[in-house]
């Protein structure tokens, strides 16, 4: 069972910028230490951003195209092998797999902020 993390202030939470985006491209990432995809995500007026995501066991590349996802867009970019990951796609760790957090409303526009 996961332990509760330390308490943060509301001001700390407001610093996290979570946005809705649509996956528009998915590539294999053979240089990753754990199986992962390289995602290109459209965030509307914020442009496209790239992310590495360890979601290969539950999702194939074809089904990911067009999926709306939630991502933190204001982290500093992280270099993973030879890839620059610009955003963190949010998911739920389920044993050995990661289940993507997604919006159920297809009318939510890319770039909309989660609050």
C-alpha cells in the first residue's frame, strides 16, 4: 500500500500546471532502461511537447494515437537516454503497469488546464 506523502500547502499545489493534450505521435524507445514509448502530445496553444512514458504493457502505439491525456507541463525538461522529455504524462501505478489518467469528455480542448 502506498504511504501518504508529506503535507503541502495549497500554494505548492497551485505551482503544478496540469493540462489536457492529445497524443499525435508514438515511437518505440529502445534506449530506455525500462520499456517505454516516446510520445508527441498536442497541447493546443502551448504547442507540441514530448514525453517518455512507460506504458508499453497496457497500450499499443496505434491505440494511443488520438488519446487525450493529463500531463504536468511545467517541469524542467529531463534527458532520458538521448531523448528530451518535456512533460510528465500522469497515470496510476497498477502493480507493474501504468494506467493513463484521461478525460472522459472528448470536447475538452487541448491545452485546457486541470484545476
